[in-house]
C-alpha cells in the first residue's frame, strides 16, 4: 500500500515517467484518436477506450491500483510532451515478478525512448519493487518491440501460439525476461 498519490521517475535529460493523473485524460484521448490504427494493430484496448471519460475512468482505476501496489501506469514524457505510457501491468509480490507494457505514438518511435524508459523501469523493479523477474510480452511479429527487449539484454523464454486476438488477427506472443541476478541489465 502506498501513501503518496504521485510518482516520477527521471529516466534522463529528455525522458520522465509520471504516474498517470486526471489532467492527462484529454491528452491520452487525443493521442489515441490521432494514432488509432498503429496502436490498434498491436493492442486491443484502443477499440474500447475512446473518450475523455473512458480515459478518466482508466486513470482513476490505475491510481487506485498504484495505491494498492498491484500496478503502476506511467505517462512517458519526452521533452515535456506526453508521447505514450509505460506500465508495470502486474506487480506480483508472491512470485516476485512484474510485467512491463508500453505504447508510444509513431512520431516518437525510433528515438530510443521506449528502450531508455524500460531500462529505468527494469532498474526500478529490481531495486525498489524487489522483484526477481521482469517480463515483457510482445506479439511475435512486432519486431520493433522485440528489438527493445533484445537491446535490454532480456532473454527470449519462448513463443506462446494463439495468445491473443487483435481485431481479426490471432497473435502469437514472444515472452522475454530479465532476472535480478543477471549482469546483462546493468551493462546495457
């Protein structure tokens, strides 16, 4: 259980991760509306989260999850602009594992933003959340996201077939993991 209703993690001079907040709902709604097709290609939720009210409810729920210690949804702020989110989708203290998920609008892809944000999140997970394993699940054919995991030194644990239906496509998932004892994380 967390007492504070705020969280900020400075990644570097360009990137900050901030706990999602109510005033961000219109920004998220605009980003998703303007970038619907590329986001809906890999994720189911853009089909259902379309209005400012939808995002307001999402943010309220995520802030409660943060207070409970079960999840942490963070806005990716690049040079002062919100350009996506990165989240600890599950914080499972019993099995000492967390799962990271993220999305970034296309105009900011290819700049290393997600890699740098996830590296900071990996370090935070091992040092502050005290988990032993961090996992990232990506669509098998989402090569940019797979490249993020590989740049982070994460190991491919396997491919799970027929894992998710996005629109009319059935996706296989590639499961990547990093472990606290791994020297690969600190070296990247």
